[in-house]
C-alpha cells in the first residue's frame, strides 16, 4: 500500500498554520476519487461448499473451475443463479461457492 493511500495516524495533525497537511489531503482526495484501500487478495479456497466472509466492502471474483452454485448471505440467503463473475459484497457478507472443480477466487477491496 502506498503512503498516499494509507490512513493518517492520530499523531499527524490535520492542519498546520491553517493548511491541511499533505498526508491528510491525499487521504481525503483518494476517498473522494474512490481509490481502493488496497490491492486484490487471492483467496485460498477450501473444501466445497466454501464460504468466504468479506472483511470489508469489495467485490469477489469467481472464475474457472466447475461451480454449480453461488449463494449470498446478508440478512437472508439468496441463490444468485450465477456460477462465475464479480459479486459485490458489504463487510461481513458471506458468499458460498459449491463446486466440483476448484475455482479461482480473488477479493478486490472497494
């Protein structure tokens, strides 16, 4: 993660002589521009059915393998009807993948 995308610490004052410090300016600018908080993370897929719990908001890419079902659990569980693609997730959402051939799964933070 670059310094431009890191969250400033409380020890770093937000302003000096009534001007926003550069580290805070870049942080707010990145938030405004929708810059993600980190790079993609390859997920190690366990035994089927495999459930992934999102640590934060983002998108989960499921591709390849032989997938028979993908379901999303938030307040209720919904069968997506898809077997591959990008699945948008809120923090703590769960995506359960049922497969016979190991798929590739990658998480992209929002």
